C-alpha cells in the first residue's frame, strides 16, 4: 500500500492546494492526537461541530447502543423510528411553540435548500433575500444566498431572483417587499468574521418580514447548540424565526442537518405533490441518538455557562498591540489583526506549538476561536499564551 500521506494527495479530492494534512488518530475532549504522537489543543471544533467535545462518553455510548439495534432501514418519513422521534421531541420542547415540527436532513447546506423550498411553497413567491458577507453552504441554492463572489463566479448561473441586503443596516430593510418568499439570515454572521447585529435591527427585520408576508429563516448551522453562549443565538435578540436551520453540532459529531418550522407549514410537503421534499439518509438513527446524547450533555453539564465564561476569559487575555478587535459571543470569536498575512503567520505559528486555529473564508484579516464548549480555564490560558507569543515575534 502507498504511504498514507501520498495516498491522501493521490486519491482523495482536495479542497485547496495546501491542506493542513494532520494525520489524526485520536480525539478526546479538546485535544487531537496525530499518528506521531503530537497533541493539539483544538480551537476549531471541526468548525463548530464538536461543541460537547470530541468523543463525549454519552455520545459514544449512544452510538454503540444504536449499532446493536439497527442502522438505515428505509428513507426518511416512512417508518416510526424512535431515535428520530425522541430527538425531534426534545428539540421542539426547547423551542418556541411556532417551531414544533422537525425535518431531519444530512447537512446544513441541505437544510438551507429545503428551507427555501418551504418558503416558496408557503408564500407562492420566488424571490429570496440573503445578506451581504453571508455564508450558507456550497450547494447551488445555498451558494446563491451566500455573498462571496470568489466562491460563486465559477458556478454561475445560480438561482435567479436572489437579492442581498446589507447586514445590520436598517436602510436596506425596505428592499424586503411583498415579492419576497424568504429572507435567510445568520443571527450572528460567522464566516464574515463573527459580526453581531444590533438587537433593534433584528426586531425591525422580524417586523418587516411579518409585514410583507415573507418567511424569516435563521441559519443557525454554526451558531446553534451553545456556540454563542445560548442554546440558540436568536435567544440573544428576543426574535423568533419562521424557519430555523441547524447543522454542524446537531449530530453530536456525526453528519446531520435539520430545518424546523410549524406543523401547518411543514404539512405542505405532504401533498401536491406528495414527497415535496425527500431524503434517503436524513434522520439516520446514528446521528439522531448521537445528537440527542450531545444535547442532553450540553444541558446537564452546564456547558452554556462555561462557554460564556471561557469566551469572556479569551477576550480578557487577548490584548496585544497587533490585535485590532476580538468579536463574538460565547465561544464564537474572531480575533481581528487587520492583516491577512499576519493571520497566516499566527495560525501556522500556533500550529507549530500544538494549538490548532483556523481562518475565515470571507474575512482573511481575522482568525477564529471556536473550541469545544468544555474547554477549561487552564486550556484557555495556554491557548492565549501561545497566540500572544506568536504575535510578539518580529515580522
């Protein structure tokens, strides 16, 4: 057999010319271990996936137990499968009454695709509105709503009748008219470098959508499940969407997405035509039991409070002349250096010292801090020490 590194490059499709190519053989809590025994403090969480930590014992046990029962048995929606039902029951029990019906899919971008189908079906309209500097995924519909031309230009034409408004700009809300089927918004913009809107803007956005009859869709693929210090980021603003989109941490480390709305809206997918949205593997029992176990651990082990405390400590410790800003809520943070080249030096410098950081696709002047929500004070201090040391090196 080929050397593993060579086979990685020869036989796996790549996403960039220079992948990090760490050969991970074990992950636990906030740490990753490579084949050669190097241990890394993970400040990325698989891009906001491992919120409860890598291989949380409750998640691992739930997966093992389900494997002894059954795996895939039929495409979504035909059989009563307890893992799906119990997870949906728990999720909706934590949400406002108007979000009482869950449709499980396979990823966040698929959930976005389904959510915009639902918006068109409910309203009978075609126009979709996203925000400037947004990111919603890489499939055609999600990419159409994303505002990153670098990612889009090779894939045109994309969906027609899509417009973008400026995030957190009251003046653009008038562009949401009675032609709009849905407005898709990240309650905290992630890939833009963690941008938090004004609560007044969020309330005005909600009211504008209500006034013109457009569905307000919140993309909480990245912000959900405690990442921003609340179970869901919309709780920071006192605003409830018509459709909630989830992914990443939803499956407890396994691939999963979901969109949630009211039962009467979701019922439109059952007729005219029947199977108005379908998926083979959506609601697979393994991510359902893993997601439920992760959600229970998130609540039972007070991880939301730890996310807020750890996030505050990062902000307190990350003070340096080269740091222009530290933005965010909870453990969804962006450290803005105002210099893309410096970001690359810091990220790679941290990696050399056993701290895994990452950058943003749409904000190259900042790097992200998004560790598992179980990170300890000692680990926060260690990470900040390494970042500060890297920042203090001569350029």
